[in-house]
C-alpha cells in the first residue's frame, strides 16, 4: 500500500512539474515576471504596481484614440474636397453612424452596450468581469463615430476601454472581486485623466460614479493610475491645457450673483438635455427598426443639424474656444446664418439654437447607433450656455461681465447636472483650464445644478432604468447586495407535491418518508392549488379514518405568490409583510416551481456580505 501511494505521489509531482512548465511556455514573458512579483510582494505592493501598469496601458489607449480621431479629422478636412461645403456636413456625420453600426454588426456580433452604464452593469451583475473585446472595440467604434463628426464625446469610450483593461489585468492575475473592481475603476480613472490631463478629476469620477455603493479602503492604486494616465498623455501628445483661455479673469466676489443665476440656468438646461435624450431613445425604440435602418435615420437627422449649425459637428471644443477668442463671426459664416447681417441678436439666436439642438444631436448620434458619451456634449453645451448668458448680461447693460469665467462655470454646471457628478465637473474644469482660482464659482454653479437635478430625479435619468431594475449599484449598500441575489438560484426545487383530490392517508405516507414541513398542492397541470404545513395537519393527523378526508378540504391559499422573475427586494418585502418563513414560487404560466425560504435568503446574504466586505 505504501509503495503504491508513493508511486501515485511521484506521478502527481511529475504532472504538476510538467503542467507548470507548459503553463510558463504558454504564458507571455511579462506575465511570468508579474506572477513572480506577485508571489514576492504583499497585497498592497502588488496593487500599487498593478495601478501603475493599468494606468500606463489605459493612458496609451486614450492617446491612441485621440490620435486616431485627429488623423480621421485631418484626412476628411484636408484630403477630401467638396465643391460645396454643405456636402461635407451631409456626408460625414451620416457615414460615421452607419459605419459604426456596420462595424458592430460585422465584427462585434451586434453587441453595442456602451457608456458608463455598461461599466456599472459589469460591476454589479458580472463581478467586475469585462469582456476582453472592450479593450479595443470602444476605441474603434468611437473613433469612427466622433472622427467623422458624430455629436458625442470620446471620454466615455476611453473610460470603458480603461475599465476593460483593468478588469482583464485583474483576471489574468487571479485577483478577487474587490481588487478586480478597484483595478477596473483605476483603468477608467486613467482613461479620463489622459483625456483631459486631469488626474484629480479622474479620481473623482471613479468615486462619484463608478464606485457608488462599493465600500473601499484602498485608493492609492487609483491615484497612481490617474497620474500615470495623465503623464502618458502629456508626454506623448505635448498638449496644452484643453480649456486654456487667455482672456480669463481672476474671481471677483462682486460677481457672485452671475454665478448664482448661471447655476440655475445650467440646472434647468441639464434637465432639458436629459429629458430630450430619453424621449429620443424611446422614439427609436418605438419605431422598432433594424440596427442599420436606425443608423440611417439617426445619421440623416444628425447631418441635417450639422448643416444648419456646424458647431454641432464632432466634440465641439474648438467652437467653444472660438467663442471665447471673439471668432463668433467666422463660425456664423459657415452656417445658414451667413445670409443674415451679423448683429447682436443674430449671435444670440445662433447660440440659443446651438444649446437647444445639441440636446437632439447627441441622442441622434448615440441612439442612432454611434458610440460616444455625454462628457463632451455637456461641456460644449455648458460653455455655449455660459457664453450666451454673458452676452445677454452685456446686452442688458451690466458692466465688467466675467465672460470667459462664465463659459468655464457653465461647462462645470451642465456637466454636473447631466452626469450627477459635481466634484468631477469642478476638478475637471479647474485642472483642464488651470482655473484653480475659480474653485468658488465652479463650486457655486456645479452644486446648484446638481442639487436641482437631484430634486427632479434622485438617480441620473441615464441610469434610472438600470437602477430601478436592480442591475447597477446605488448608494444603498443593502439593496446593492440584495440585487445580486436571484430567486432561481435560491429555490428549493425538491418540494413535496400532492394533488388536491388525494387523501389525508396519502399525505401521511409522504410525511413518514420525507423531511419537509410544507407541502405544495398541485393539479395535473402543475398549477398551484394551495399549500399545507405540519401545523395545519396536527388537528386531523390522528383521526380514525384518514382516507375519508381529502387534501382539498385541508389546503389553504398561500399568503402571497412569488414569481420567478421578481426581484429580491420585492421578495424580502413579501416575507416581512406576511410573516411567513417559506413562500411558493411560480412562473408566469402559474406553474409551481418550488419554495423559497427566508433562512436561505439570509444565509446567502451573509455570504455576500463577507465576500464584499473582506
């Protein structure tokens, strides 16, 4: 026996050695090194190293996307010439949405989930496991959409790409859920930091939006990832501050009233932007078109808007810079407003139309089939609104209106109200404009906009549907954990059944051989007729002739029925309301599935709490 055991043991050692060698040969050389470093480092050290590597990689992805869009823009503006400029705005926005949709259908199997909601869904419902495809799919799709004139931003695709990089890095090195979520957030943080050269804004974005409802004690990997992403962008692209406006004035407390009024304006505009976006999304759903037909409709509508108002073409940052540099006349000349004499009222009408129609151009792009996000549109619309407000103040006779400051504050205000992220908006504008002396006005406008937005809807309308369905985390930690529990996983499907026309004697035989204290009374079609418990049977258990008593006369209606697709919060509320310990579960055809018990739910909840708190 001993020799036999030794032979098996040595055989196992040889298998382990050969398997290890095979694994090392299959693994990339840098992965072998990182696996070795992981074995030598403690948890904190390896997470910091991971934050650096994820930050650099995500920063490079952000740089690659910006360069790709730049080259596409350069190609269509310098290498392709139209006899009539109007054709430029007709062809390319339409082509961008249609090509993006074709790419999604052909190369990515029609999987078009995009935006911040996609990241939040993976965190809450997929244990922060993001498909490797998203490490490059978002870059390709958004480059085509925005590069060819889609009225959207690159920042959300960069964040999704970074989150995919962080998640897949964590999966490669077998990190647990919390570490995986941390690196997912680190990748997104680095992506935002590289897009704006704003590392603090990237960190705020992670805490305000991505890590909502997730408890964390580690934050250093986020910091190092943000710094690395920003450095990579700065070193490679050599860009100046994105919103460096040389005419900017220092903050003067005497101008506080301007910022208070602007806060109100940006709040109501942000609400308008979100409501229009939702209505257009529902309109596309109502039409029930194929993806390609939807893309054509969205492309045509976007092209029409770009022909009328060229600043709606692309991200729009250059247009905001032109406003502050006094080049509004040049922008007007490229639109149908060139047929009007340039006066104060034409500029005001022009800017007002841009603000109104930007809320249509962006959802036409995104829900038509393009890929992008609301970062750039909210910043562009906010800057335009701030400039419009400044012109109106001047027209009303006010002196010393801080025009450029109002543009920057308007950006922060609309972004805060659209994304429900005031800290991200404040630090993003402060960092990307070197406007650190504007913290007070940025805070005033952003906080007012955010508070009013929350008054309309506690959760961002962009995410409300997912939040209501329990598919993303909210700030209520208990509900977040409950949303991870699913009724089909907790059902006791071995429930004991008995037909309603059976006798008590038949049920007593089942009790003798079984171990349940609740029984389902089901008919021949497996539909639930009622339930019975041992407590219900005690008064008749020892009657002289149990064959004379039918189950139908003993059964009772369940206090409540749980459907297979109910969410766990509804189920917990049903238990609390009825005081029951076990409830029957049926499907939508009213067929009995099994019982679900409060003890099973509580046990699963405790396990989840241990997993998500360690």
